[in-house]
């Protein structure tokens, strides 16, 4: 993950772990990306489903970092 060629390296959670606003910024990024995937694939995914998955992902990443 520390590969500097990796896209969005500066947007990954490690830079945002310590602040609530940083976590919200990261959630927003993940949500926008997920919505683009849904839009492109034309799948039947609701905003609520995306939000729940993003929340679960953030919690999982927090557990991994501890």
C-alpha cells in the first residue's frame, strides 16, 4: 500500500484516522466511488446499502489498525 504509484494514496484511511472530519471525508470518498460503480454497472443498489457497506468497511479498517 505504501507504493507511491498507487492511485489515491493520499486519500487512504491512514491519513484520516485521528480526526472525525477526516473520517467523514474518507466516508464521502468511498461513497462517491461506490455510487460511480453502481451507476456504471446499473445494479440495483440503494444509497442505504452503500452507506451501510461504507460504515462496515470503516469499522473493519479501524479494527485492523488496532
